[in-house]
C-alpha cells in the first residue's frame, strides 16, 4: 500500500469531512478520490507520492498570496516566540489592537469583534444588529432579509439567512428563517436588459418589501457583487447603492458579507468599495489571514457600538469565543495586509486577471459554456450539460489534469491565489478545458446519475 492510500484509508476511518457525502470517497467505488496533502507551496498542493495539484479555488477561497508564504510564516514564528494566545476578556495584546486599527482605517468602521470563521462572523453581526435595536428601544426589529440564493454559513443563525435548499432543508425545523427578496443576478437579464437594469429591478422588489416590513426588520444581509455559493452569481454595484439608500430610508442595517469576496477578490479591497457605500456591518474571514489560520471579524459603526455602552451588563454584547482575537491569527492577518502594500496587490491583480481572462478564452468560447463572466480574480462559466452529477465528475477529471477545481452544481469556476504565474495560468486554463471535454464525454453513458452532494460548494 502506497503512502497516499495509507493516509486515505486512515482519514476515512477517523475523519468526517465537511460538505461531503462520505460514501463518495469509498475506496472501493472511488467516485471522488480523497487526496492526501503532504505539503504546499505557492499555488501547488503536493501529495505523499510526488503528484501536485494547482489550487484553482484557493482551498475554498482562503488563500491569497500562495501557500507557505515566507513573510507570513516568519511573522507567525516570531509571534509564537512571544505570545500564542490570551483570553480577550480582561486582556488585550498588540496584534489584535494593530489589526483592529488597520481594518478600521481600510473600511471606516471600527470596534472590531472577532470570531473564528465566516459563519461565526455572520452570527455575530445578526445578533449585534437585533440587540442594537433592542437597546435602542425598538425590540420589534428582530427579523432579517437576504437575497434569493444567498449563502452566509451553516451554523443555525447563519443558515437561517442562507437560501440554498441543499444546506438548509434538513435543518429547517431548527431555524427561524429569514425572508428573501429577488437576487440582482445579472444572468436573469431579459431582452434589452443589462446588468444595471436587473439590479434596478431587484432593488424595486427590495423597496416594496421594506416598505411593508421595515418595522420588524433589523437588517438586510448581502454578499456584495458576487453570490459565490449560488454559482458565482454576479451583480451590478448599482444594487448596493440602492440597498444603502433603502436601508437608510427605512432604518434597517445593511450587513455586507465580504467573507468570500473581500481582500481583493473582486478587484477592489472590498467588494462594496465599487458601489462607493459604507455598510453598517462588514463580515470578514477567509482571506483575512492569507489562508493560514481561522479568524473572522465583524466591523461596525460608532452608533451601533454606542448602543451597547452602558452601566448595565445586560446591555453589553455578551458573545464570546474561546479563541477570540487569537494573537497568532491576528499576526498572520497583519502580515497579509503588509503583503497587499508591499506587492501593490490590487494593481497586480488587474494585470493577472486580464492575463487569465485571455488564457481562459478558449474555455469561455466553448460551445457548451453559457454566461462566461469575471469579476476581478473570480472567473465562472455555466455549463450546458445533462449530467446531474456534473460537479463530481468534473472534479475527478480536473484532478487527473493536476488541478483542484470543484464546480458548484453546473457552474465551473476558478478563484486561484493572486501569485499564479503566466505558466501556471496556462496550465490551469488548458487543464480546465481538457477536464470539461472529458466530463462532457461522459454524458451518453450516465444519463440517469443521481444528484450528489459533491455538486455543492
């Protein structure tokens, strides 16, 4: 038995993997092989037997400047020699203070509150919004509204504002479901409509809903510009502008879920920057530490913070995580922000994104591709296929090409680390196209394949 097979079998015996129907990894069926990673460098993941895979989705969208980056590694080693962790209740430390100051300077929102992951950040923002209105003497404002197809995490509170049945339906009895309004997804454009027109139409629907329900609505939560888990549904910045205006008019908080789209993914530091607005809450995670350690943050306004500042303990925000503001994670985030400045990453991404778009041209022009699209360093293609398990099949063929790519349903997408070179981009584009051809060749043989959970994120 080889090293890969040994680790694979041990993992299947001991580990319950996320977002996975575990039977798909059955070593006897091998519908989707489990890949043991031994090391990583730059855009590459290496297994225990010398094979390598280009990380075309940044390991679930977290990695920005490549795996095992020397600057982040050095910062972590230095921090580990000083302070690993201290509880943030009654204590503070330099990395969390410095990170909070820098995030405030970048966003115009201060008073950073920390969690461990994106779903935690969403839960924090929702609780904080509703509690703010309670402290302000308006306890009726405790419901939420989100966009059709929105995804905000899989804990119970975050799942309540997530509108993807695959993730939500099994837990519906546990949830206080939020309302949904139409998405401004530009793919919904009718004859004569452009993306701005779709955004305007969706904003009108939001206005109608808020007019009727604002008295009991605490917040609207939005993934700015790209609803990632909905199949990289992209929309015009006009929608965010209209949402900001409507939230102001009806006294409803605007929560920007920047967990997946923040830190340069859409071309600007944060996606909402392209609309020229300031949300009431910003949720951050994933790229915050450059893909090294779990950390999330919620940033909010002085007005929200002031509503909790009181002599009465019960009016405080009594929410905590044991590893809130962990010193190592904060130091990794500071090193990541340093890299943005040192490498002029946003400008570099403009050039890299344009180069990748040209390299992906053959894929974008493929006869079975619909709605080829790009926003910054996020690329997506809807595939016209009869295969109900297209995503699982494509992922397997991509691995054979030396690529980590996991379609969402029938949407193929790429979100590589920013440091991908020209040669690596060519490998990604060429392999992605080859994997598509190999997957489409399966169509006549598997017309009745079952829908699989692997067609999720």
